[in-house]
C-alpha cells in the first residue's frame, strides 16, 4: 500500500480512538470534540480511498463531504464489483451533527454518543477490509517506529496480548523501552569523574577502598539521575513513567545484548494494565 495512504489510514484510526476516549466523558466540550473526531476519521478514510484508487489526487481533495461519498460509489471498478460505502444514511447524519457542533455549538445528546461510536467503528472496519484489504485491529502506531528490532518486540507484545499471555507481553514491551532508553544515553557526554577520583585515591598509597566504593556508588547514582533527566527531556510524562515502572518487570540488558527479566514477589500482569503498557511504550518511542 502506498506510504501516504498507510499513514492516512493510521491517522483515521487514531482520530477514532481519541473520539472514543472523549465520548466516555459527559461534559459538553468532550462530546462535541468526540463528534468531530468520529467525523474526521471517516472523512480521512474516504479521502484515502480516493487517493489509493486514483479517483482524485491530493491537490483535488478539497470537496464537500457528500460529493466525496458519491464519487467513491460512482467509481466504475466499485460499481462492477457491487461495492458501496456502508452506512450512508448514518454518515450523513453524523455529517449534519458535526455541522451543528461546528457552526452552532450544539451539544450532542449523551444517549446518542454510543451510537456514533459504534457505527463509526463499523464503518471503519468494513471500509478498511473492503477497500484496503486490512483488518482494522491490525492498524497501529508501530508503523511509525523506525528501528526494526523495536518493531519486532512491539509486534510480539501485541501477539502475546492476543494469546492472553500478558506476562510475556509486558516483558517484550519493557525490553523495547529499555533498549530505546539506553540509546538515549549515547547522546549524553561520558563522565570520567568516578575514574579520576578512584585513581587519585589509589595513587595516594593509602587504603581507601571503602571510600572508593562510596565514590563509585555516588557517581553511579549521579549517572542514573542524568539518564533519568534525559528521559524526561525527551517528553516523557513523570506520572506515566511511574505507572510504567509499577506495571513492568525489571529488565537488565546483558553483555550479549539479550534482556533478562525479574519480578518482585508474586507480581501479576492483567489485561488492562498490559494493554496500557504497550500503548505507552509505542507512544514514548514515537516521541
């Protein structure tokens, strides 16, 4: 699939998922934004169909919503295959609702939010499969992770979630985060302070082993603090990082490059926490 179309499809799903989160809230602004997100997700998907099948190019996509739907359904290839966009009436209703929100600040009914959410997802699921031959659930932000090794860990984590092996999924996500976290250290200037202090004590001719160990531990803590500061500077949320540390096993990257996992006590990895963990790692790597 063309790279531009792939990114648009991913963006459509991201808008939909954001709309789902907003729709769960009951305040007027969240509901209004949710309607916008559902509508944008559908609009991006329809435009992606126009692009993929060269019905229109990127510079001629600025047309009204109803015209876009009609152009897709009038496409000769689709007519020959008996393929039509699903839920046309529901899409029109959503478009009208979006116009009321945008131009008149009309608050959607709370009772209708589940309907908008459900039919929007059904539309996306059907169009993704019919026009792009891809499952809606398989579209994810791992596409934007550049490193192949990290992609493998993240895809394996999703596979483990599918198989309900949440412990293994958490390990894979934690390993991906640790590898990426270590790579940030490559941008931090090396410090030789610990070596210089130990060397000075050694050459003094006196036995300062205990003091040397104290300096080593102190500088180790300083290095850890510098690394943590670098993580925060990358855009990492302190609250999310704390939640991440509580939700994962402890990971050590061995000299050969393989991850080693340890857990404290009888730590359990549940479905909800593991799914959050994987999405957190994906989002953080993209940042």
